[in-house]
């Protein structure tokens, strides 16, 4: 039986396609295994992060409880409650992330009773301070049993971290091995595909000499297209790698800012608390100069605390999810003005509010923008006997422009580039209070909304701040953000409302 050339071509291409499909399936299987291995690495990183969150939450609870025992001030318990929340969230996340890891689950079974006992001991110490005073509570605080419990909790956390890091090393090695295997399979498939294409080209050249030039041109174009596709794939891979590296760096910077801010709060609370204690116990014996020095210390601690809070809020602006909705700017301006009334006591301020548009944006973030800009206008018009603040809007084809104009002290336009930088101030702190972060937060929020912010002014003649928001015709669907629960499992007695 004679097989025609057309049949040979069909049979050859059928076998080649079948072989390529088999190679594609193998490559897909290898890629799926590699992705699963890297997901395991990511999950292990999450477990390490939750262990850190549990340690930080426990440290905050311990520090806050000790501060309350020393000072007796209820505000000292706010970090204590937030620490309990952090420990509870970390415990639930660890249970969820390690549900298929018996070793970690057994460690959690040992750790949770120790956490319950230690937090119950702290709660009892706080109650003892409320009912019987400092002496009785301090004895409980320094008891050997409490220190032993704390050491056991820390030891269990350290053991879990060591175990997880060993797992991370093993999973990372496995992921790298799977990646190398996937790359090898893909390269082998590419080589085989090229060999098949070359064989088909030789067959066609031998049997169709008249079509040689056309086939050669087609192969050249095909190879060029493949090279372009490979370059595009490589470019996309490089872009994804750079994006992942940038996201990792941003996450590390935000985690560092968050950690530094929280670590600074404890010594600041201690400083304020001990200054208050010193004023209560030794105040009558101190002269006016010494009392003034204590007041300066307390004021500096308060300013440092405000700076830490502003820095933490600024770092959160980069990762807070934007929830778009329709925002009525006149209502939002009226709300912000109402909040600023306590800063206007004894002052004469002429407000002029013009027509304002309805825009699309995150209401909470836009409230921060208006609060910063209006409070600056109120602050920098303080030297004026009669302050004038005007709020209005303009429009062009693509965006809404809102301006806030005042007759305050103004600024030199050669320094306008410093206005929206972090910690950049154009006036001395003795003249006007502030941390130098507000306008930087305004700029970050508006950039995330696709808008912009700029300013004009002159020394002694006031300033005008402008910000813009793009005009949008449709809103993306929004969903409410879940609120984290209280630490009801470990210590339900100390779960209090947020306004307590």
C-alpha cells in the first residue's frame, strides 16, 4: 500500500502535535508543582509573621498592664486591650494556617493554656490595682509565678519559630528544585519543538523544491515571531519580578515603620507616667524652675507621641484599601468645620463656602484631606485679628478642582517644593505646632485617587491650596471591610467597647 505525500505530512504533523501536547501537559504539571511549592513558602512566611504579631501583642499587653499598675490611669490600658486583640487574631490565624501541620498544632495546644493563664494573671493584677492599690498589685506583678508563665510563653513561641524556620528552609529548597525542574522541562520541550520544526522543514525542502523560498521565508518569520514572543514573556517576567521586589520592599518598610512606632510608644508612656508621679509626690517640694522642667519633659513626650501616631497613619495610607463611593463635598466640609469649632474659641473667622461638586472617592480618606487643609488654614490665620477662609471649586474637562484660600502668614514660593514632604516645615515649632506629616498624607491620598495637590502663596499675604479629583462616570462595586473580633476566647472579661 502506497502512502501519498499528503498522508505522510498529515501523519507526521499529527504525531508531532500529539508529542507536543504530551510535553505541554508535563510542563503544566511541573509548573503546577512549582507554584504549589512556592505557595507553601508564602504560607510559612505568614506563619512567621503571625508568631511575631503574637509576641508583639503579648509585649504590648505586658507593658500596658505594668504601666497601669504604676500610674493607675485607665488610658494606660488601651494598648493592653489592643495587645489582647492582636494575640487573639494571631492565634486564630496560626490555627488556620497550620491546620495540616500536626507539629505546630501540638505546640499551639501547649501554648494556648499558658497564654490564657498569663493573660488571666495580668487581668487579676489590673483588678487588684483597681481594688487594693499599687502595693498589692505590684506584689502580684513581680511574683515568681507570673514571670515563670511569661518565660514559658516566650519559650514556646521561640520553639515554634525555630520549627517554622526549619520548615521554611525545607520548603524553599523544594520550591527551588521544582522551579529548576520546570525550567528544564520547558527548555527540553522547546528543543524538541525546534527539532520537529527543522525536520518538517527538511521534508518540505526535499519534496517541494519549488516552494523552498516561500517555506524558508515563512520559517524565518516564524522564528522572528517566536523570538518576539520570548522577549515579551521575558519582559513580562522581569516586570513581575520588579513589581514583586518593590512590593516586598514596601511591605518591609511599612512593617519597620509600624514596629518602630509601636516600640516607641511604651517608653513614651512610661516617661509621661513617671513625670505625673513625680509631680504628684514631689511637686510641693520643687521650685518653679524644676516644675517648668517637668512640664517641658511632659510636653516633649506628648509631641513625640503625636509624631509617632502621625508617622504610623502616614505609613498606613499606602496599604489602606480605597473604597470608592459618591461623596457630597458640601456635607463633608460642614462636618470638618464643625469638628474644628473647638480651635476657634475667642477668634473671629469669616468663612466663605462656594458651590462644591459631588465627587467619587473614599469618604474617610477625603475627610483626612479636608481636615488637614482646613486645620492648617485655621492655624496659620491665628495671628490675624479677623481671619478669612474661602472654600470653592473650579472645573475643567477631566477633573474637579477644589481650593482653600486664607489670609494667614503665607509662605515663600521658593520653598513650595518642601510643603508636601515628610517632616518638612516652613515655620518654627514655637510659632505653629505640628509634626510636618499632614500635607504629605494629603499628597499620598490624592495620588492614590488619581488626583493632585499644589499650593500658591506669599509671605504675610496668605496661601491657597488646590487639590483635584478626576471625573468618573461609574463606580466599582464596594463591599464593607470586615471588622476584627475581640479576644473573647482567651479573656472575655476584659473585652470592652471601643469607646470605653
